[in-house]
C-alpha cells in the first residue's frame, strides 16, 4: 500500500471501502493485502472478489459502487469539522496499532495528528467511579503526562474524563478514542472537554462521521486504545466492565497491563485487583508505570520526568526566603493557617465528608471558620467539593 498522502479521489475510494455494508475490518485488510489499494479493489470483478474470500452479497456491493455517494457526503462533513483521514498506509498512522490482529483500515482525526506517533499509555476505568478512583486517575494521568507519556482514553464519563483532565491540567498530551464519529460529542456533558482535546490534544475514531455511540461500538473502540498504547492502566472497574475487556485486549496484543489496587469490599475494585492477581503491574505512583516500559524509552522518560517533577519541588523550596530549609510538605503552596491544616487532616481521599459532619468533627471551630478554611483549601487545589456539600482531599 502506498504511504503517500492522499489525493481527494484516493480519499474518496478509502471512504467508500470503509462504508461497504457487511465488509469487516479483517476482510478489508485481506483485500488491501491482495489488491494493494482501494481503487484496485473497486476495479476488481465480482469473481475476483469472491476468490479473495468475500461473500457474494458483499462482492456485489463493492462492484456496484453503491457507497460512493455516502463517501462524498463523508468528505463534506470532514471539511466542515476540520477532520483528517489517516489510512493504514499513511506514515502518520500509529505504528503499534498496525501490529494488532485487526487494525482499522482508517482513522478519522481532529486535532494534533502528530500525537499518533507519541509514546502513549491507555488509562481506563468505570463510568461510575468513587472519589478515590477519580482522584487516582486524575493524579496519575497528570504525573504520567508530565513524564512525557500521552494519555489515551475513551472520553466517557467517570475515569476516562478524569484521565483526560489530568493530562490537560498538567499541560500534557491526551488522545480521545471515540465509539462514535469525531464530530459527535458523547456523553453530551463532555462538550467543553471535547473542544479542549480537539485544540490541545487529538480526537480519533474509526467510525464514520455522524456515527452515534451504539453500545456495541465501545469494545471495538477499546482495541484501538490498547493497540496504539505501550500499555493500559486500569483504575476501577467491575468484574465484566469495559475496562476489564480493554485489559484483556491489551494482554492479547502483547501490551503491558497496569492496575491500581482498590478496596476489597468495593465491587469497583474487582477488575484491577483480579488483574493484579493475574500478573498485572501494581501501580502506586507514576514511576511504577515508567519503570516497566521498554528500555530505550524508559531511560529518556525517567530522566525527563524526574527532572520536571523534582526540579519543580527544588525550585519551590529554593524560593522560600533567606535560604531557610523548606520541607517537601510545604512545596505544594503557601503555608496553611492552623484551621486549614486541621481541616485538611480531617478530610480523606477515598471517603467524602458532608459539611455538617465535618462541622461536628471539627471541635472548637465555628461553621464560618470551617467554610473559610475549605474555601482556602479549594483555591489551593488541596480539597475538592462534590455535589451535596461533600468534600474530599485531593490526592
């Protein structure tokens, strides 16, 4: 297959091939291996197509050229939304993704297409996470992106959203792999996040423009997250969750699987804890991931990550006045007043506390003092308020 960038006519043939009803990914790849290009496939006779293993009905659909009108409409939608077509023969196509059992023949992309060649880690988990899961996903994604990894996830609500936000907050790279068209926002509440990723990161999908998010699309989408990544990190997930499926796909593709251990009494800990029992790497901090990556990449990432993380801590410490020694516990920001410090100590990462319960717990502290302390801690990013006047410590 040619690796040259596509002309509009070549792009039209690729889109038409993708849209042939009943033509699956594996069969499409077999046809491309045999005929070398979509144009040659459409020029082939029905007999030649059937000889290549295509059913009679699909061969008839190809020979009739019935999908070219829809392909032209796809091109127009791509122009309207600024999407780019990346085919499996394109030099910009993610190299690790070509190696999987059933690589997509093309990807639709919006944003920084160069991120397809970034060193990528998939971060996945449940759509209904605990506060602990959200905190872990956001923190680890921020630290790992700070270390030079691009964070890939599915932009679903829950852990996926936290992973993308963590990477963006750290000024890192993130890739959203969708189970719908790249011009469709799902879930709808992630409209703002999708816009930010399209500008600062990358949105990709193998589903045509305008495709809605059917449930059966997500397992198909998940193989791309794992396939383009060097490994997959599972934060929270139930026994038969999508994150467990993605981890299985990663194993089948020869990727590293990482998991964050969870509370054994929580059903959302089932997937990561079981994966650890089966040999997945237990993750407590970003270095647990980086230390398991290939040697040639690990050396670069470790050096780069430590320089950034430790350099910032050292810089903050030096910035304290008069050369006085500063503890690392103070490197996160300005000195807390006593009420704020006691409030922070009373909060937990994994268990939200309602404001009324916190007032009762904080003896000798008035409600107004406590609310002022919570506001100060929120402004410094040390505490997060959840719906219903519940508060958690940021990990």
